[in-house]
C-alpha cells in the first residue's frame, strides 16, 4: 500500500457519500467512493485502499459481505473497516461486525468530529503498519544479500561454544579452604 493510499467511502446514497467526503475533507487524505459492495471489492483488490468506510445495508452485496470477503483474502484482511448504519442500534449487527474484526460501527448521521478523529487514528496507524512492513522486507533483503550462505546446514553448528565455567567466589572460597598451608 503506497503512502498515497486512499480512504474508500462506500454507500448506495449519493447524499451520504457527499456528506462523508465533506466531513473528511479537512484531514486532507485522498478519498475515493463506491456506490456498492461489488465496486468496493474491486477497488480494495486493486491495492490502493488504506481504510474503508462502509455502509452495512446496500442492495446486492452488503457491507458485511464485503468484510467477510476481505477477511478471507490475505492482501485485504488487515485493512481497517468502519461500518456505518442508519438503522439504529442492533446488538446482532454489532456482535457480527466485531466478530468480523471491524474497527468500529457508527450510526448515521455521523458526528463529523468523531468520524475525523477515528479516521485519522486508523489511517495513520495503517500507514505506520505499512511502513514497518516495507522496512522489514528491506531489512530481510539486505540480510539475504549480505549473508546468502551464512546459515549453516547443521543448526547445531550455529551454536556459540560454551566458555569454560569460572569458579564463583563461593567456589573459590571452598578451594582455598581445602588447601593446606
């Protein structure tokens, strides 16, 4: 995921997409939009999405269906998802959403300040995670480049030989006591 990866907003209502884009505009992050679950999945699989704001109930592929699919695919399973619902509190939905590993479930209409706070935290955490993964890949490649044949075939050969044990003060005292003058 590049550093310019976007926040994808998915909702089947144009006015909701506009409201969410307006709420996120002060953050200055790249934002994309999709009007359905199928379109969202295609966009996510292209690999340019850092965070997903996803309506739960949409015609065709629902938000929960999108999350279920994403969690089964290695390249998308760690993308944070904030689910949005306009149908009020629902304990079954809440339990299902969090069991699927969503980051949060928000009720519409969404408080813009709370949304920006959550999005900022998740987006930046995802960017840090991506940067650490890239750094780890680079370090592994560097080690492999500099030490291609350094790993011995026998793991026992890689052990550091034990140093002879030096007598402790207590052992030394016993040695001194056992001597005759």
